[in-house]
C-alpha cells in the first residue's frame, strides 16, 4: 500500500481487509433463540446496516428462498402471518430503527435484533427478544460482512438457503490479501476512475443490492456521488440523455458480466461503441467464484476497496464523515 497507508488515518484499508473474518464471525453466530422460520423477512435498517439485507435480498430473489424486504425509515409496510422483523443497527441508536422496534412491538411481530450495543440491544433484551451481538469497535459500514454472515447463518438455521452454502472464505481472503499489496487491482481501478463519480452499471438483477451498497460506499468513503443504472432498462430511457444530452458519463463500473444474459452483453458492447466518441470509459469489476453468491461477495469486497482507495487518492480520510456526524448531532437536539 506504500504511502497510502500513511495517509489512511482511520485505518479503513485494514478494516476493509477484515471482511472475510467478520463474515466468518457472523456465520458462527449462536441462533438457538431465533424466531421460527419466516415467510418474509422485513430487514429494518439505515445506511450500512441496511446493506446486508439489500445484497442478500437481490441474491435470494434470483436464487430462491424467503423474500427479504428492506425497510429504511420510520414506519413498517403492511404485515401479516409469517413475517419476521429483523432490526439491524450497528450502533443500536439509529432513531429510525428504534421507531420500527416500537411499531413492531405494537403489531406483535416476531422480532430479532442485530447490534453492537446501544438502545436497540438494551430494549430488545429487556423485552426478552433475541438479540445477536455484532463485534464492537468498527465503523458501521465496515461491519456489513458480519451482518451478511448472521443473515446467512439464520437462513441455514431455518433451512431456507436455496442450496448448500458455498466455501465463501477462501476467495474472499484471496481478494483481501491482494488488495493490500502496494500494487493491486482495486488501486488500479481507483486510479482509472481518476477522481470521477462512477456510474455503476448492473448487468444482472442479482447485483442490484450490491450496486446500491457500492453507491453508498463511494458516497460515504470517497464523497463521490455515484449513481446506479441497469441494462437493459437504461436503453429505454437514460440512453437518450447520454447520447443526445450535454454530458455523457465519464466512468462506468460494470457489475455482473459473468452472470449476464447474452443479449445484455450485446447491449454492453453496443453501449461501449456508442459512448466511445463521448469520452466514456468502461471499467469492469471482475468476480471470483464458481457460484453466484461467491461472485457477489467478491465483487462487493473489491468495490469496497476501490471506494477506499478512491478517497485516499483524493486526500480524503475515508473513515471521517463529519457532515453526517454534524447532522446527527443537530437531530439529537430536536428529540
């Protein structure tokens, strides 16, 4: 990592490299008190605490399994028999998630909490509700792999996985080790972005949740306003503005090529050709693994590293989020 390490005051590269270890800890969670197997999981959370639900929701929608619906806000959608409310707040003090705890209680929904402490853990335990403890001391967005592991462990506990759980850890450890070397694929892709906010181009629906996670990582780590679009949908609307409008996207990060439909790959080829004269650069996030879940998580980890390197190259501390901290402090005064 060379001089970049010295410019990483929050240690976000090292935190990102812990992804496989945190996933392993989540997979080993004790779940004896978990609620019965649900028909639908309502995953309540904000920011990084919502990301694990989004990633696995997109995967399960394609691979099979229970529906996972992410709820980010102060209120729940319509609920019914077989619904489970799973509340994730790394700090345990997220006001929107605490609001969902109260509403879930009024509706008498089966409930499970994930937290590293705070009021969510305190209130859940006081009410005799199952609460899975997350490892403490991490920025919430770097604790996502622990939450991914817990949800996968729950699905395994309930016998709701769409198939045997693959060997996720070896390929993830390989990427983590490679991406902290002085020269590595994540750093190379960050350089190719050249400080530009990327368009995350999704080629397969299973990558939608992953794309939303990476959008948030570029925004929070690197202060870059990333956007998400998907093929083939963008060819029915956004394409006009890119080809005929005043400005085309400067950098596009392609997600899911290994799983894309052949016609989507043909659309990608035509997109490259069409935008070549407008200065657009296409970059692909390669995926590792012989199954969809492994490819999703290896792509996710590589993207996390790219967002951190993108921040460091611009002289930004990827662990510092003073604008969010200030907003939370202002909101706390209005409670």
